[in-house]
C-alpha cells in the first residue's frame, strides 16, 4: 500500500454564495489548488491552520 494524493480546489463558500447572487464578480471568489494526502477511510475533509489562513 502506498500514499494517495489528490489535487483539490478549495473555494471560499461565502464568496461563492455572493457571486451567485451577483454581489461580487466571479473572478473575485477566493480559491486555491492544493495537493492533499488522502485518508481513504474518511468521508470529511480537514485542512490545517496554515491553509485556512491563506
């Protein structure tokens, strides 16, 4: 067995909601691409504080 990584795009949910209501432009939605280590037995995502601050 090896380690499994996934490329994931994290998107700010509040910004996405505002963009859908045309309060902000679509390009103003904060997002970032990260390469995460996958826990194949989990069903929820957790991110560390460094990623959260960014």
